[in-house]
């Protein structure tokens, strides 16, 4: 039985269709998760914490596992001059979550702006972190967008 946490309880309370998968509790990359679950790597999305130049409020970029967030594309999509990648430690401090378990679903009520790479729209379902290491969730990108008030933009480039 996969883990139950605040994210899965939230999804259940909203009657959102999802499937939970347990993975090893150590920090895994999106490609490792795709391999473990036997799914196409492009359907496993990772959440990257990004900081802005002026505003102190960080944002979340959700990009496919085989890609990386393109900071120039992301800045342009947001109308910002520049955005930056914080260190892993800074990302953990900003979110209160461990790297490998950072999820837009776990941060819904924390005021993070969420931008999802537009490639997610190609798939009926995508995988994202369940808000803790060892928990992966598969759900529709439409549901993810609705819940997180995210928007789609082309923000990824090949890694």
C-alpha cells in the first residue's frame, strides 16, 4: 500500500484521480524513477525551485526528467529579466521539503507560482513527486494545473 500523506489526502478530498507509487526512499532523479516504474522518461516530471531577481517569492518549474529548466525561456514566460537556480540546500530551505520530494502539490497553500513545461500537455497522465522521497504520483496534467493554478509554457531544453 503506497504511502498516505497530506498530498494524497488532499487529492482524495478533491476526488482527483491519481495512482501512487512507492519508490526507494533515497533521493532519486526523474530518469531513475522512470526506469523503476517502467514508464517513458518524458512522462516523469521533476520540480525545480527557481528564484527571481527582484521578488523574494520563489517559483516552481515542472519539467520532464530528460530535460532541464531553461532559465531564459522561464524568465521570458514570466516577464522577468532573470531567474536563478538556488543550491539544493537553499531549495530545501525555501520549500521545507527534501530534494527528491519537492512537489507542487505539497506546496499548494504556500503561494508558489507554478509553471509546467508545455510538453506535459501531450500526455494523458504524468508523474510528479508526491511531496516526500519515495512517493511518486501519476495524474492528469490538467488536474495538476487546476490544483496548483499553474500555467503551461515552453520552459525546458534538452539536458
